[in-house]
C-alpha cells in the first residue's frame, strides 16, 4: 500500500492501519500474559512436564507411537509442544510431495 500526499493529514488513518497490521502480524502479548491468571490464578507447568505429568506422558506416547510405525521416525522434543515425523520416501514410494499431501486427504 502506498500513501501519497501530506502524511500529517492522514495521521489517524496511518495509526489505524498500523494497529490492524500489528493485530494480524503479532500475537496479542498483553492478553497472553493474563490468560494464566484469568483461568485460575498463578499456575506452574512443572507438574505437567515431569514423569507422570500430562504433557510429559503425551510427549512420550506420541514419540513412541510414531517411531513404532515402520518408515516413520521422529526426534523426541525436549522443550517444545510439537513433534516433526520424518517419512521414509523410498519405503512409501513418495516421489511428489503434492501427490503425497492429496493422498493423505483422501
């Protein structure tokens, strides 16, 4: 987008555009910082990430389940809430990623 002319005249307009673009490009940090308190006071994740904790057990389960599939491997995440499986393209005869994605959807 290009704005021409005297920008002082469009000060409020530019401010509004910046606000809209920031809402789309960035997370709402102030709101994220109060969610924990709003949902029940100060909480710690420590109980969830130790053996027996929900997040720890879910990570262990998905890591084992993926690695138990022949042709699928994954590295166990250390501090993240996501895991990226690696698919053996030779084992599954995958030569085209677009076709692979469409086949997954069927």
